[in-house]
């Protein structure tokens, strides 16, 4: 049986334009999905839109539209950005989809009811529209929601509640034993601290008279499922849970990795596991919590004027330049800063002058000296003669050649980092190989060597091209368009124990200087 890999990106709230933070969630998830496909795992990747709730109704009213028309427009915007970012999701789930999503959401509700974990009660307290969540006084900062800097509303209504408190100790134990893995571990400690403060039961419905938009509560059409119970169930309904064909659910659940931003961590690491435990469903193997994308060291804000539009960067520098920055320059578990000035600096240094220049000058020499046709073997590639970095220590290379370094140092570390979701470290390894190849060219100076030793020049260039192809394979998850472009420039033929590289010089630079 093929090894399976199920990954989910956050389903974004469909009330406003998506920004760079949303782009980061999608690209991070996409890189992991593409990687697991490249290593032969049967992969299912889900993204989606959270289309119900108070914010949607208010945003639609502001535009003079009905909620369904409004979210349909947002859905088209989401699809457009996903296409621009090269997102390879297998399915896009919409919580307003009555055929795909509603049966799964209602099946989960009935499972909670059957477990005796749903009851009706009056609620009186504070509600943040931005969070779509009821919040307590001690969560406020200067009387405002810390995430949205807004004063919460006072609400009094009768809702259905879920017995979250019943599962608090079990979730605590699962987190402690890493059976519910939360990455980074510091976030796990934060959640344990919240549990120790005491978890209250949570409202999982809103009256139809208050918010006439959502999935009807089974058996009580006067209530709609509250957004978090509704939204979280989309990770199940996207696989056919509750539908006529649940083949994907039986094959892919539980999720291997669920990627989320830190602002929705509490719902995914406390409420979501509790809902699954109540419904007697397996828990996801890992909740991967990433940080925010900041601009100039500050959280993006329209009032400050530092909101970053991913379209601007894609239009100016190309898709893979943006994917590169998000992959390598952002540590997934921390906040990552991005400015136009920093982006341009990184682009020129590592893309235009880095991999772009390496590919261009190597293939140009191959065509100029050998007509774009070089035969060779890994064993015949001469050794590196300069020092090279091996993880944390410098080691004299001696007899190590490029193919040896790739097989025994570069690839093992690349795969270790990718399988550990350390995307930035994996990208570092790729550019370490770029550096090795640059040093190799500097060592032998094939542009001079060709005048005295054509055979050795061929071995050197063969080794560099071999390295470029290995870079190409590692770039498939990170920068798929660039990987494809390089592959189109280098063909391989195997005959009598020799590999021949048939190359052509790129008509234009992979990354032109800015």
C-alpha cells in the first residue's frame, strides 16, 4: 500500500482581500505537498474558504450584496491568487457548499450529540466579530481584542454549547506525550498553560434570528452551526466525510500535517482535538503553527499603510522569486519580515547573481566548448580543492568531488529538513550546493582550462551540470517553474555506463537583475 500524506492549509475567511500572510500559508502548505509527491507518497492537499458567520453577513451588507453572492466573488479571488502562487491543491472546500460540506458538518454535530457533549444554555458575555469568537475579560488588552484591536460586543442569547471542559485533561496528556504534536513545541507549552487556567465549554451555534447564514443545526432549524464548529469540520468534509462517497476520508484521515497561523492556534489545538475525541475520530498527527509576515518589523495594517500585496511582487519579480523568499527567508515557526528593499536585495544576490548566473554561464560554456554535448561519469569528476562547509564545521574536501558531496551530505540533509517541515533549512542546503558549484568553477576556471586541457574541462563542466540537475530536483517543491525551465535546458542520455548531457543556453536569464 502506498504511503499517504494528507495536508491542509488554513481555510481563509471570505470577508476581505487576501494579503501576504495568506500567501505564506498557501505557499508553505504547497511546498510540503509537492515534496511528499516527489518522494512517491500519495498526497491529498486541501485549501478552502470559511464562508459563514457574522463577519460575512456584515461585509456583504456593506457591499449591498447577499451573503452567497458576496462569498462567490471572494471564492473567485481566492482561486485567482492560488493560481498566481502556483498552489497545487487537490481540492478547494467551501463551507457554503451544501452538497460537499454540509453533510459532513452535520454528521460531526450528530456525533457530538450522540456522545452527550452538546447542551443548550444561555450565554451572556463578550463577542469579537473579527475573531468570530466569544472572549473573556482576561483575554482583553486595554479593553480590546488583542488580535483586532477592537472593543468586543456584549451579547446575551441562548446557544448550543460543546463540553470542551470534559476533554481538557485528556488533551493536556496528549500534548504532553506528543500524541498530539504541536509545532513548534513552545506553542504546545502555551496551550498547556491555557488548559491549566481552565477551559470553559464553548458555544457552537448562533440563533438564526441573529445570523441568518450558515449550516442549519440538525433537528433545530432555528440555530445555525457556529463558525468554528462549522469551519473545522471542513477538513473532514473535504474528504467526503458524511457524503455518499467517503473513499478519500477512509484513505487519508487522519491528516499528517495541518498548517495554521498562530492567530487561530487555540481553536485548532484545543477545540478541534476535543471535537474529534467526542466524535471518536483519530486526531491529526501534527498541527504546524507558523508565524506572521510582518512589514518593516510591524504587523501589516491598512492604517499604517504597510500591507503587502503578493500580486505586486509576482508581477515585478515573478512567481518563483516570491516563493523563494517565503521559503528561505522566513523561518516557518517565527514571524518573518518582508520589505520591498529587502526583497530586491535578496533577489539580486541569490537569484539573479546566484542560481541564475550559475545556470547561464555553465550552459553557455558547455555550448561554446562542446557544442552542448558532454559525456561523463560521476567517478571521473575532479575533486573540490577549496574548503567547504559541512553543517557546523569546515572540512578539508580533499578527494571529495561534487557527486560525492551531493549524495553523502547535501541530499541527506535536504530530505531531513523537508521531512521535518524545516523549509528554510532545506532551502539553505540547496543554496549551499549552488555555492559549492560556484567554488568548483572558481577552482578549475574552465574558461581558462579549455585552452590547455579540453578533457579536464569537460569533466569539470559535466560535474557542474550534474550538480545543477540535483538542484533542479530539490527545487521542484520550492520553485516548480524554475525547476521546469532548467529541465528543459538539460536533457540526459545513458549509454555504456556514461551519461551525456545535451544542453542549450537559455534565451534569457532565469532571473534578470532588478
